[in-house]
C-alpha cells in the first residue's frame, strides 16, 4: 500500500525533474531530445503520483465504507477515483509516447 511518505518521495522527484527541464530551457543548449526525455519522465512520475494518491484514498475510505455498511457517496467517489486512475494510467502510457512523437515532430 502506498503511504503519504511515498507521495512525498514522488513529489520530490517531480520537483527535481521539473527543475531539470526548466534548466534545459533557460540555461542549456535547448536539446530537444533531452527535453523530451525529461518530459516523459515527468509524465510517468505524475501518473505514479496520481495512482499513489488513489491507493491512499482507497485505503483510508475502506474502513469508513465498512462502518457505514452502505458505501453511500464515499463508495461512488472512490470508484470514480479508480475510473479516473485507470483512464489516466492508460492514457498516460499512450500519452507519453504520443507526446514524445508529437514533440519530436516539431
């Protein structure tokens, strides 16, 4: 199970990657291949972060749903998160490759 500590690590990695990308844009030789590589890594880390938040949310919501018995609005919110997560991870994989091909075509 993902923990908030895991999400802190992921956000730290995202910060480092965005700083690298910013550095490439402002101080580097504007190497588009390198920027595509960094942007793809940012996309992967962002997808992982969203999935980690979803897992934490589900783990925290599960005991509440058991106590409630009905699931109520928490159940629909949790399942909505799963649908977004599944859609996001699927589009993230194809999005990463399509953004890479789209960027290299520019």
